[in-house]
C-alpha cells in the first residue's frame, strides 16, 4: 500500500525549495569575487568601541576663519592691494586681511593652494561647473586647524530594496578612531542580522592627515548562502595601489576607497560647507577593486527627508551616469548638516530594477571623547 507524505511536510519542503531559490537569486546580486593574492588572509584587528550617547541634531558649526602667519616686516613699506584667495571660486566669504608688506618674502604668508584665481560662483551655477576635488590639500587654509574629528560614531539604517521582488534587512556604518589611526566599516545584510541571507562588509583602515583620510588597506567580504566566503583586498603603498588581481597601478592624490569616501566627504563639507550647494560637482579619487578612477558627484537638490528620527534637512549627491559604463554599483547619498554632515541615506543601484535603499532609523551613537582626540576603546 502506497504511503503519502503528510500535507504539512509537503508544504515545508516546498517552502524550503522556494527559500533556497530566493537565496540563490539574492547571491547573484553580488559580483563574483576572489580571495586577493594572499593580501586578504589576515585583516587588521578591528578597533572596538563603546558607544554610549546619542548624537542630537544641532546647527552645523560656522566655517572657521583662515589663519595667516606673518613675521613683522623689517621696515615700513606701502601695503599692496589684498590678493584674492586661491580658491575664490569656492571659498566662503571671509573678512579681508591686510596684505603683507612689499618686503615680505614668500615664506611669510602660508597659503593652502596655488591655483589660478577664478571669479566667485554665481547663485545659479553654470551647466558644467569644474569639479572640486575632495582630496585637495587643505582646500581652505584653516581646514586642518579648525576641524576636530568627531569621536567614534555608529549609524544604523533600515534597508529596503528590490531584486526580483522586495528585499529587506539592515545596514550599519562605524567610524572608529584611536589617535591618528582610523577605521570605517560598512556592513549591509539582507534578512536577519544574526543569520543573513546575503551580507557584505567593507572596511577601510588608515591614517588621519591634514588632507583628511589616507587609507592604507581596504577589505571587502561577501557572505551568501550556498556560496563560500569571498574577499577582496586593496593595499595602498605610497604612490602605488595593489589591486586584488595583483596588478599595481599609480594612485591619485587623496585617493579614497569605497568605505572611506563617505567619511572623507563629511570632512570636506564640514571644513568647506560652501561646497554643499545645488549645482556643485564634487570629485573623489577612488580606488576600486578593478581600477583607480576619478569619481564625480553632483549636488542635485536640497531636500527635507522624513526619517524614523524625524525630518532632516539634507543635500542629495548623485554620481555621474557616465560611471555606470563600468558596471559599478553606484550610490546616491544624502548628507545632513545638522547631524555633523553624516550620510543619513544611501541608495545603491545596480540598475533601475535592482537596488537597496538604506535610511537612518535611529539617532547616531557616539563614544565618549578622551584627551588627545581619540575615542574611548572598549
């Protein structure tokens, strides 16, 4: 006599098959990667931090005045007319400083840039403004002096998206620093955080300099059901960058990686808030797993976002469409000046039908600062 499986067992088996297929589909959203030539065998030890307080909204700090150092002139002389700032095209309006005397030598006045003077940007920008490099050395002369790096910070996001159907999950960005060393970790997962269907971690490890962040190493790990752990590593070695495939190529000044770029932009907008205006174009030299390129963002709108933490006034940055010719994942980013210019929303697209949308779902958490500008380790 033929026995039949109970109806409930059949339903469970059918559900298991459907879930397995869904997991396989989600894994295809992530590009195939290889372990990177031995460089990824041992990742830097993660900086552990205790996050103890919420970051409340506050008005962004005003741009600090330019600090100019001079020596007293040897003898009285007729003053020259003030020289416009080298970054007049993008610098904030500042009180005029008296010019150095005719006897002053070049080392008596220190400036951060030596670019040709350009007329101020009008309220309505030109259709194709020149990009502003996010890595320009101390773009305003006081950038390194005026800016105090925030203590270690954690941002948590609610994730939604689409890949052959709706997906959901979460994401987290951690900025950690001890002294002049920093780490940035971007974790994204689909499904439950404890047992994700698909997960990716992007980590940047490097140093804090007068020009912002200087990555030394970037690691990218991808986990998915039915697939082995995949990892790619980029090593920054002076003027050269070692890619996961073993190829060494020349770097670009101020180059960032996929994780550090968002904190670098936070630094840029805090030190030069005049750049965060609709119509501006921001350039970020970026090291990707396959190449080093000049990444460009347009500031496309100032918009108020309704978020789980309340309404936030933000500026929306969008990457140039031409970059998609390389089949890269591209991210629209929304920065909130009242939350220390942190990224409060990221929309990462593979194409119009395949994307994940990360929205801040709680106020950022920060560590207690300790003397020396670091954060209290855990």
